[in-house]
C-alpha cells in the first residue's frame, strides 16, 4: 500500500506522515509543492526520509501556477464575494493535480492531505482528485476520529514527535495561521476569529509579510506601466516578463506601497462564516490594470456577459471546481473575450491605493471624435437618432403606467 502525502516539514505534516505510515502500515511518499511560499526547502527531503517517507518530491510549480492558474483567473476578472482575490483557492487544484501525477507515477493507491474537516481545502483537494483520478482514494486524517482523539491539541503532537524521535523544530504557536503562495498570503484563526479585532492596528503590524501598512508606505507616489496582450500582462515598466516574473515584480511594487490588503468575513463552502485577512499586492494591481485595459478594448455586450459570470466563476474557484466541465466552458468564453484585450495601462501607487493614470491601445474602441461633447467631425453619431431610440425603449414603460393608472381609477 502506497500513500502520497502533502508534506511541508512542519509539525502537523510530520505527525501526519508518521501516523499514516504506522496506522495503515503503508509506504509513504512525501510531496512538497513550491508555489511561491518562500519557505526554506533545503534539507526537506532528508527530513521527510528521516520521518519515515520512502521518497520525497519537491517540485517548483511557480511558473505553471502563474501561467495556467493565476493568469486565466485574472482574465475572468474573478473575485469571490466582491473582495477576495482567491489566492489560496487557486493554488489547491495545482497542488492536488501534481499529487495525482506523482501517485500515478509511483503506482500509489491513495493520496492524503492535512486539511481540516471544517475548511474549504479538503473539498478542493478531493474534487480535483475526483476529476483527474477517480480511481485514487483520499485519506483525510482530520476527519478520522482516531486521529482527532490522539491529537486534540498541539501539545500532544509535540509529545508524539518526541516519543517517535521525529525531527521537528516545534515553536510557540502563533496567534493565527498563515498560508503563502505567489499570489497572496492569508491569515486566519486565533486572534482573528474576533471580527471586531482591528487587524490594521499598529500592534498587529508584525503579522504582515508581503506589504507595509499604508501609513508606513512612501510619501511619494510611484507610476507603474503594464503591457497586455490578449488579456495577459507581458511586461512591467517596459520590461518583458513571463507570468512568474510579472507576479514577482508586481508583488514587490505593491508591497512597497501597501496595496492589496483585504480584511473580510467570507462564506465557506462547508456552510460557516470565517474571517480572513489577506495580502495580495501584485494580484490587486494586475486585477485593477486588467480591468482598465478591458474598458478600452472590450465590446460592451461581451463585457457585460463576462461580468455577469464573475460571481459564478469565483464560486467555482473557491469551491474547488477548477477541473469541472462548467469551469472549462466558462474559460472558453473568457478566452474568446480576451482576443483584443491588448494595450498599456499606467497606474499610480500611493499609500494603499491603486489609481488609474492612463490607458492606451492599438485596438481601442474609444473614439474621441464620436464621444466628444463638441461637434462630431466624423458625422458617425447623429444626435437626432436618440429621439427614436428613447421613444421605443420607453414604450413599454408608458403602456404599463397607463394600464396601472386606469386600473387604480376603477
């Protein structure tokens, strides 16, 4: 029996790895995905082997993450419940996809994860596995009463590691949990479970990793240009970059100016509300700039149709349906809508704000001669035509009003 385990080398996954090996009498293959969490990966393979794994895969997925997951989602304008940039949500299908690939390569029958039974990640991992490898079985220890009874708290985990001589550096528990990748970093649980707590207060300044507070950002604004081609950003400040390079450059610029911080109470897929604080400096800039170039280049009806699908697309990502047929169908429409989303956007970053400072495009649909309030030299728009346009669109309103007024008089 072989199990591929999502592994980070920390206390939780170290306990998980050993417990699975002993409980299931299985061969354990550890997997760690580098999706931009910037954690120290040196020595992780040796640590996994000492903990009981027969193999450890450490894969750099950052470029694939940016190119095949973040950028298509940005093209869709996706955002969950009007605020959340979906940073954690979009990373999970990629991690699970690679786990499935390793399981097939190693002829494993199971994959296992350390997501809790109260969160969204368990759904995302397992729906991905169901879509890509229905023959694989999933083990979720936190939904196993045996595991919860053995490890009701952190102290029991530390004691377990001491008894089993598991090489883990246990540190004092932080007053919140963190998850980082190329798109964002999230903070949840602990002190943040109180929605009245002001996470932007000076005493919580040390919590943030990717950005300075707006109050501490430079007193001078900074201009940034983003070049787009077919809906994808291909250059920042005139320098051609691949998707990974774009995200790294924008994260640095956004973090410097304190942009992209979001504090929200969101609706989890499993039914409860949760409070999360997020830093998405590069993603916030990219999302904003992409929208600006769309306003110049996208047909009105195409834009309104795509925009009507943003809540659905955001839900599909948040709920874990990245590899579902409906997401593929929406993506096909999105891709078609992006064919002419090409041009340059200039933004100004200042103390937590992203301010539009100009946009231009060789395929701009904006015609200043038609839009001008002065005389139209092209004669493309005859203002007299608006009379009939308004009369026809107002006809049903007039008829309804006449009918209802007549009914009231009876």
